[in-house]
């Protein structure tokens, strides 16, 4: 039997670590909810999409909702849960890093903007007073729960 992961990063990667996961989440957070629409937007193989959606539903990142078009069989749509919506920060950080270190020759294809005021956004560490903390001042400190 495999020892349980004590590291929250490792546990998160058990859910989110597959190649297609974040682009599926990007689409879901942009309003895509139907299987066929995910396939059309991403060009992902149906078995891969089914597997990724099932993993995200099982982990509580997406929820399935039944729907039925007139004259068609019942199907499910997929919608972000609160946990899924919280991944906007992770997606934003990945995008920000990609823009800086793997730029597209034509410039960014998507930008992060505030819904209120249409202000540009960046992802950062913020302390408990609301102050932004520079990256070189951030430490990952092991707690007493860290296995020795």
C-alpha cells in the first residue's frame, strides 16, 4: 500500500497534474459546460476528456448537472464548484508565468482583468494585512506535521 501524501502540493497534483486538466478548467471557468463544446474548443480525445471530467467531478472541482435538449437523450453539463472557482488564482499564476517565460510571438491571447473597472490584474502573494509580498521574500516553511 502506498503511503498517503502529506504534501498538499503532491495531493493537489493527484487531481490536477494531467496535461489537459488546466485547459479544461480554463474553458469551464470561461463558461463552457457541455462535453461536445469542450471537445470542439480543445480538440481533446473523448476518452481523455471523459477521464479528466470524471476526476474533476470526483475531486469536487466540477459538478455534473443533468440537462436534456428536446428530442435528445439526457446528458450532463459540467460547472465549477467553489473549489473550481478558487483555481482561477492558479490558472492566473500559470498564465502570468507563461506570458513572461514562454511568450507567444503575437503577444498574450488572453489577459487578466478586473470585472469591476476593467483594471489589469497580476497574481501575487499577499500577507494577512493585504500587503503584496515580493517573491524573494516568500518562504515555504515546514510545519510540525512535516514527516521526518
